[in-house]
């Protein structure tokens, strides 16, 4: 358990020091949010209706963007071998590593989603529900991106490959999280169902992906 | 049981015997099925002749899903028992499955234009098939990107299994996504049950496609195995020639005077 905590702290510190913490993905997220209206046109009705989907999609892109960092270097600098020799469970290490990464990097995303939702002309309630949905989706999105990153670790230009692998697997989270926001706009009785399904998909990812990530990394060790 | 078929020698003998029969019977079934489906079978009372697209579309859809199940199953066998042959099967299945998924999407679009008035509709079925197609693309891209063959096989197997587990969730989520905004959609297939005059040619076509798929996969597997063996032989031959050249003039490599 100590090892797990130590890894969590190490990853938090690494994310803040080396990669600038949440700044990069948040700025990317913001840029995407700022450019969508320019592409969609300024009509408030269109923007409010498209808001939940566009905002959820911008977050998904911002989750994929930094994933390459997660395991890319470990595969080469001996860290991975160190983890394997440490005696701690590789599954637990992968879980802590990915979660720490998610905590350090993606916490502004729900805030951005709320601000973006209001700016797109959604009601405050709808923006709040959307932000809540994305908060629930964040661990799942990060874990799936981490899984793709573990598979693609060490590949040249892994970013593109990660996006191609992770995107289809992230479909359920995208559907349910943005669905929560959309439901608040025109079918309020479905809000709770969407939020619970988002949480369920995230929990399923939490239960399964650490094993898959560990298996992908172990394949690299042999 | 796996180990019995995992012997490449045994597989090769079996495949060599089975492959011509597969191609032959696929050709025979298409010779029967295609004219039956495309000419003889009665046109639909609503869709008239466009219904004939279904005879290609439905088997393609069925095989795209069946192939992914096969991909997941052989990946599982490879991951657990490390039989190389299972990995070869996965490698041969993936492009075939992707092609059938694409065929399903393309024929669906061709059918959709006259029937729904649009090439593409964001219907739940279409979208899940599109996601399945993307899963195939991701699998093939991952395998192509990793140079180390064994690592590519392991990573591919893990991804295929993850995709297989996720597929029902994706299917459910896409159904959910579609029903949120379009309850009681026009696009329903559960109308009148299919009539025997259409069911028979459809069955023949489905069997023909399945046999064709088996033939493609078995031929692909044999090609992969033979390519691998040819590469190994070539490398061994190169090594042999190198050592022969070295033993002929033992001092050629390590003689600084000769080099200067």
C-alpha cells in the first residue's frame, strides 16, 4: 500500500513539474471550445443545443492529447523494469499511476465544461449536470486512454495510434456523459439514468483496465 | 484440443486439404445464390428491387460481427496458451472482418439512399457497425505500428479482448444514445417476418459468405505461415553464407594490416 501511495505522489509531482500539470490539456480543451462556435456559426440556439456534445467531445480530445506521456518514457528508461522488480503488484501500480495522472491533469476539465456550457448559452442547471457527468466520466476516459497508451508505448508517433485505439472504446462514456447534459435540456427524467450509467461505465473501466494496462506492459518486459 | 491443432505441420496438412474445397464450394454457392437472390427471388412489395441489396448486406453484417468474435476468441487462445497459430488466425481474420464491415456499411448506404432518402443516417445499428469498423482499424494499426512481432501479437491480443468485452457496452450505449432523441424511429427492421421466398436465397447467400470467409482466412493463415518460414529460411541462408565466407578467410575481418 505504501508503494502505491509513493507512486501516486511521484506521478502527481511528475505531472506538475515536467509536463506543466493540467495547463497543456486545459489550454487545448479551451482552444477546442473556443473554435467550435467559429465552425458552427454564432446562432445561440444551435450553440445551446450542440453544447453538451461539443463540450464532452472537447474534453475527450484533451484526454487523448497528453496520454502519450503516461507510459511512453517508462518503457525506455528502465522505470518499467523497476516497477516489475519492486515486488508490488504491477496492476496496482498501473492503477495508481493512471489515477494520479488523471487527478493531476484533468481536474480543470469539469470546470471548463461548466464555464463552456454557460458560454454556449446552456442553462446553469444543464451546464452543472454536464460538468458532473464529465467529472464522473474523467476516470474512465483517462483509464482507457492509459490503456491505449500502454499498448502503444514505445511506438513512434504514438499519439495518433492512441487516439485510434481509445476512441471506439470511449464511445459509451461519451454517449452517457454528454447524454446527461442533453437530457437536462429536453428530457429531465433521463438525467439520473445518464449520470448513473456514466458512473457505471467509469467503474467498469476502473475494475478492468488496470489489468489490461499491466498485461500490455508485461508483454513489453518479456 | 487446442494443442492438437496448434501444430503448424498438422495445420498445414489440414489447410491444404480443406482450402480448395472451401473456395470450390464458395464458388458453387455463389453460382446458385447470386442469380437466385438477384434475379429469381420476388421483389419486395414495398422496397421493390432494392430489397436485393439485403442479400449482400445482411451476410456481410453477420460476418463482420462473427469475425470480431473469432478475432477475440483466437486472441484469447493466443494470450492464454501462446499458440502462434492462434495469433496467425487473428492476423488473418482482422482484415477480412474489416472488409466485411466496410461492405456492410457501403451496401447499407446504397440501400439507404433510395429507401430513407439519405446515404447515411445516424441510426443505432449503423453507428455500432461504424464503431466496429473503427475497432478493426485500431487493431490493424496497432499491429502494423509495432515492429517486434511477438510484442505486436501480445498487444494485439490484449486490444482484441478489450474490444470484445467493450462491444456489448458500446452497442447498448449507442442504442441508448439513439433512443434518447428519436423514440419510435422510422427505421425499424422488425416489420413482417421475412417470407420463405426471401429466406431461402438469404440462407444460401449467408452460407456462401461464411464459406468464402473461411476460405479467405485459411488461405491468409497459410500465406502468413509460409511467409514467416520463407523469411526464416532466407535469414538462415544469409547467416550460413556469412559464416562460410568468414571461415574461408579467417583473418579477413580482424586483420588491421589488411584493412590499412
